[in-house]
């Protein structure tokens, strides 16, 4: 059977996006410069990004929400973007909401969330019967109380869902959130034997493998590569992609390493970084789904991430991958990553 498209699962929340002049100290106040209400969470962001990047690629989603106005908003967003949505609606719970702050002075983000609907999500909500999708994009460990806990003999609910998806013939990717290192290891390491892909940032790969990936505040690319290789040894992934401000690397099971510098985005065009990681993942898997080689997949990923920076919300600035690449080429690319070049080649969906 020819498989096509994606299923996203896990975190769908409403982001209350707020921009501040700077992050206030305790016992002080600051003015909110702008605010908006939009969908968020890995399940929402990846799904909407993919539909806008490549409208020919079908996307479905599985999620839980309340019967409140926030839940109505999320279901409307899915419908507006042509997502085949399987929302479990529970009138007894409140939809997950996040206060997403962006400080304009340094561009940093702070998220405060109430995760009631996410806390009630369980592996029983996931049914892949009849799915012909290529891949499940699942997240976010650390945000879902039941999913984060042991489940019927499995280390946690994430493992149970990944096992179920692979048994149905889907490939799997796990979206990870930047949380405490020990908590990240406890939740994610049991998932690695049930993953086909893993796309993370430099902090997350370092946390997973107890590797210091930052030296003097700068990402150490050789340490990132070594950490990715350690993680490959602990899982079933065909490849691991690690992104960081200056670029990204892809480390494959066969030992090859691919690398690509990021887009040289003018600071004046950056409205916020919320959702940039989701956009990067969507761009990468857009390329993989189109059977592009890994180097082009990395270019797609960077271009999508760069495009997303133009909006304070997670996907408001997303366009087709062709438009994203045109924007990236007009802005220019950073200098190639400065480390010994290792063997590279083609991969595609395989």
C-alpha cells in the first residue's frame, strides 16, 4: 500500500499570544503591547504548517478538547486548513490554553499553561485503523499527565501510542519540549526504540545523552553530532536531525552526516520565535515526503522556520514551501558551518 500524508497527535492548545517590551522583574508591572488568540501546540502547529507548505499532502489529527470556546476555535482552525480532524470533545473539561509571552528587547519566549484537556488525553483516544498516512507526528512529553505516566505495562503513554502507530504501518516522529533534563530523559528515552525519526534542538539532544552541546554560549557542532550518534544507538531511528540558531545537522543510521547553515534572517523582520521549531520540523518532513535528498530537506526546514519568524503566533506567516525558499534565498544564508565535513548522500523517504 502506498502511504501518503501525516497524522498529528497530542498537544492542541489555544495560545494567548502577548508581546511585552521586556520581561518584567518580580514585584513589578509592564505593559502588554499586543495580544492575539490562536491555535498552538505541536499537533496544531505541524498540521497547519504542513497544509500551508504543501497543500497536496493530506494531514489528519487526533486530539482532545473541551466543549468551550477555545475548543471551538481549535476545531475551526482544523476545518479552515483542510485538516481531517478527529477531535474527542469532552464537555467536562477545559481546553488546554497557553499564555505565550514574547519580549521584544531580546526575542525570548515564556510560556505559562493550563493543560486540563491535555492532561486527560490517553492512548485510548488514538485509533489508527484504516489510516494510510506515511507518518505520525506525536507530542509533547511533559505536557500531558496521563500520557507522561506508565500505561498498561509500557513506560508511558507515549510509548503505547508509538507502538500502536507502528503496528498500523505508520512511521513515527516525536516532538519534544524543552523541559528539565532529567524529566526529558525519563519520558523520551523509552520512546526511542519506537521511533523512525527524531527532530530536536541542541539542548534536547544534549539532555537526552548527558552531553554538553554548548561551549561559551555557542553550539558545538561536533558535540551535537556525537550526541546524535549516541541517541541513534539507543533507538530505532533512521536519522536524527538537530537544529540550532546557526544551522542544523542530520545524522543517519549509516553514519553519514549532513549539515546546512540557517537563513540569515534580518533582526528587523523577526516578530517572534514561537512555533519556529514546529515549522522547522514541518519543512523537513515536507521535503522527506516529496522524496527530496536530506540536504534539500534541511534547506526546506530552515526556510520554513525563517518564514515563521515574521509572526508572533506559531503559523500566521507560513506560506508554500516554494514561497519560503524564495524568501530564504532573498534574505541569504549564513556561512557554512565551520567543522570537518563528513560523508553525505541521499536518503528520501526510503
